[in-house]
C-alpha cells in the first residue's frame, strides 16, 4: 500500500501509512535545531547531568508535538 503524503507547511501529518516518510523528515528537523541527541544516544552521555539531559529531551519532544499540532490543524 502506497502512503499518501500531504504537506502542510514544513511538515506533514503523521499517519499509520506514512511513518517511513515522516521519520527522516523529523530527524532532519531535530538535527537542524541541534536537538538530535535524544534520538541518537542510547546511553547517558558523559559530561551531561540528568537535568541538562531532561531539558534537551523535553525540547525535542516539544518540537515534535508542535510540528504535529501544526500539521493537524
């Protein structure tokens, strides 16, 4: 089944059919915003305390949620 991708602004709405298109676009967006660390680090990075890592994770999640809310409105 071919996914239907509809763009609205910079991002498109994530659906069950288009994850393979959405994922690399979201990764690119997070890299451009320097928020990629939470998606690439499996272990706790050295030199970063828990609070700093929590803030970075929250920023990354907030960006994902924001783009999703824009694409669904």
